[in-house]
């Protein structure tokens, strides 16, 4: 039989199925826990997007299923991509990290060209004609990957702030500043959280991290006061929304009423009243309020428990990763990003934080956010496939020695 005969369409199809089948083969239970929770949250999110967006979508002259189909299309694209990424060998990620970072920064720069446009007071979107993209979402994954590689490369000199902390902060500041330039404080806070998590789990001394926080906190406060709308939201939050109901307090007030209306068991799936043009961004930033209204305290607590379990799974993967390796740092950064963003989103609904405009990961409407979140979880799955694998330690303890070469003896 010739080589051409053995390389027919049927054999290629079998090879493709074999490769995808590897996505469901792992030596660790954490892999399947992370995959299972992710798939459940995505499926749950699609149901809630359909419920929360149907009224507004129909009112805008579209089909009641328009937003749901868009979100479903993003999920259909993201699922095979996540599974494909999960089978990438961990040793590939150091090479890919720089490419992803450069691509993310380039995409963020395009926001300030004719392709960019403003939505919700933030210039953070690209109109590519056939699809709208939010480049800042890719910056989250890019920072988690690049910082993992950078800190793993310099694990032997983490206390040298000139060689580690300064260059890490300078490079990380590029996407953060670009996002702030577009006016998106909420995304910038999540990016900063990713940086701090990577530095902490990478082993940077706590005194250096404390100094970073001391410097960053006043800058964040100063930036929040540069916008009239942000200042208004913060003032309303500080005052407990006791005034200005029709403007700054409208969204948070109706979000609170939606949660209260749900009671213990909710008003029933699809029966929300808040989504009838009373609650802005009901399918996006405030979808948790619709969850609480339709599914009640039981549904809201279930979502909270799922994110707590997700945090535990990420922690288990990190604890089983090679100390100082890229896998440990990157998975910690991704886990901190997903869980902290969920807590911030839910905290806004509960009035713990001012309105920051960050979606609920894997659940809120938003194709770019869903795709990038699933890609990031795919990266975590890639590292979790073989617990404690030496592949996570892609750089030897001595950074001057290249992988695969022995150190020269000292004469």
C-alpha cells in the first residue's frame, strides 16, 4: 500500500479524532474537575443569557434569540479551541508567551485607530466589520503567560528588584496604560490583579509587593477621579445610593431590587421583571442580579459555590506544580483573574464595590470575554494534564545554563 493510500480522508479523520480524544486523557483529577466546572458554567451562562437578553433584543428590532445565538456561536468556537490548547505540551508555552503578548498589545493599539469605537464610556472595542472584538481581554491571558515565563526565567534572582520587579512592571504597564487610556478602569484593575498574583506566586519578596501596592493605590484613586461618571458612581456608592436614584444609582438600585424579588427559590426561569428595560446590562455586567431574581437565593448561592470550587481546583493545580515554574505562576494568575473578576462582579451587585463594568466570567454575555476565558482555562488544563510535571520547570535553576546543556565545571 502506498503512502498516499494510507493518508486518505478517512485516516486523516481518524487522526483528528485521536488528537481531540487526548483532551479527555489526563493523569490528574484536577484536570477533569476544572473542565467539568467550566463546561457547566458556560452551559448555565448560555441559558441565563437567553433569559436575560430576549426582551431587550426583541425591543431593539432583532430576534429574541439574537444575543443568545451570538453567545452560543462564541461558545461553539471556544470549546474546541480550549480542548485543542489543553493538549499543547507545557514546554511550548514559553515560546508562545511573547507572541501572545505582542499580539495583545498590537490589538489594543488598534483601538485608537479608525477601527476602534467607544461603548459605555470606554474606548475599548474594535469594529472589524463582521465582528466586534475587545482586545483588552486578550491582554489578560497575555500577561498571565508572559509573566509566568519571565519570572520562571529569573527564579534565581527574584530578590534583585532591578532585574525582576522593574522590567516586569514596565512591560505589564504597557497594556494596563493602554486600557486606562481607553477609560476602562474595571479591566485595568483585573489586569493589575493578574500582575500581583503572578509576582506573588512567582516568589517576589513581599516587601517589594507592598511597595508596589503603596505606589499603585494612590494612582488608581487619582485616575478614578479623572472621569465625571466614575466619580459620580463612587460618590453614590459611598453614600449608599441614598440620592440620585435616576442617574448614578439607577442600575445598582434595580439590581438590588431584582435580587430581593427572587427570594429563596426565585420567580422562575424566564420570569424576571428587571430585564424588561428596568435593569441596564441585564445580560452582561448585571446578569447575576437576574440569576438571583429568577433562581432565587438557591441559584445565586450555587453560582458562588461553583466559583469557590473553581478557586479550590486552581489552588490544587498550583500546589501540585513545580515550584518556581511557569505552570505554577501562569495557572495562579489565570485562577486569580477568573475568580477575582467573578467576586468583583458579584460584589458590585451586592453593593460591596462601586459599578466597575466587569462581566461575570463564563456566564455574562460577551463573545470576546467568553472565548478568552475559555482559552485561558485551556492553558491551565495544559499545565494540569500531568500533575507536578517537570515540563513546568522549563528553565533550570541557573538561568545562564541553557536547557539540555550541562553546566561547565568550575576550574
